[in-house]
C-alpha cells in the first residue's frame, strides 16, 4: 500500500520558509543562532586577515629586492638592437613620388620624432659634452638624480634634419632619409671605449646594385661614446638617443631593395642568427616613379 505524501499548500510553504529565515521560538537565523554566526564570521575574518597579511609581507619583501630605476634582470638585453624611423608596418619604406599621401605620413612621423632634437630644446635641457669619452655620472654613495644627458642637436643630421627643407626629408624628390637608432640598454658601455659607426648595404648583390649611392649624417655614421651609458628612464629624464641618418640618393625606381644596416662596435655582435635585430636592422625600400 502506497502512502501518498500530503501536498503542502502555498501558504504552508511560505510559513516554513519564514520560519527557516527567522525562528522566533529558537531565535535562529537561517538555522543558526547568533553565537554560531559570530564564530563563523570571526573564523573567516581571522583566516582572510592572515592571508592578506601574508600576501602583503611577501610583496614587501620582493619589492625590497627591486630597484625603481634599474631592472633586476637584463640577460635578454645584453645586445642592443637597431630600429628605423619612420616606423612602418613590416619595416617597409615605400614612397610614391607623385603621390603626396604616400609619403606625407612618413614626414609627419619624422617631424614628431625629431622635435625633441631641436637645438633650442637640447640647449635648454642637456649638456655640451666632451666627445670621445663616456659621460659617466656615478652615485658615489649618494643618489645622483636626475642624470644629465649630452646634447644631440638636430642640425647634426645635415640634409636629413628637415630644417627649412622643401624636399620633406627628401621624400618628395625620391631621395628619402631613413633614421637609424640604437635601442636603449641600461648601464651598457657601447663600443668598449672604442669608436663605432653604422654602415648600410644591400642584402644581396642585386640589392647593392639597385641601392645606389647614399650619404650618412653624422659623417660616416659615427656614434659618439659620450651618449653612453644610459641610466634608465627615471634617471635619464631628458636622454635623447644618438641617431644616424641615411639619405638614399639614386635608388633604382620601381624596384624593391632590401637594405641592412649594422652597428660596428667592439662589444656588439651582429651575427646572431637567432636574433635578427641584434646590432642590426633590415628593411625594404621602394621608390615608385611614373
């Protein structure tokens, strides 16, 4: 014989739910007395308070080993890379001489990039340094901050300075300027106390033929030692990287030319096949003429 369970009315269900939430006879809230709830809340308060304190202590200990100015580990930045300006997607510099829009974007980028190099700004913020030697600024037990930087004036870029230049860095005449800069590595003494310079060439024989002649600014693509070492963004607040400008004079038109520029320095390797940007940069140059 099956005993059917008595079906509760809606009113009974509501009354049972109200009694579960608050039972006036036993003074229980959701099945627990006030003392029981107090012990539970106290347990979780102590538990999460302990976790918070342990996390805070761990972070504090870790931060004591980290410098605000120098990265703790720089093993992946032992060799500085090179990069070009104007910065383009896939490092392709394509210029259509008759189409202003094709090269105006490059000109605008270069104007913005070279603005901090204006002679007036450099004279106001940076020092005139002695060439041929590192500009070291040791702390000697006392924090020497901020570090001073050496002047790199825009006029040093000669025909690629863009100052009073109706050719717009040569882009309107098919003789474009491409700027080479070395990536910053903190406390790196580039050149190992020896002179260094940047050289450029076509990657293959046919590229060398199509590349034609070019001139470099400063002369011979020289990079002076006085711009090193770099002490970091927070220390070297007004630091401006030395640049080398390459003005291509007679690139074969309507042909894609593969160009590679390298830094020639005693302590910078440029033959690491695992890192294509270590001490060098490759880019494509194409001058379209109709």
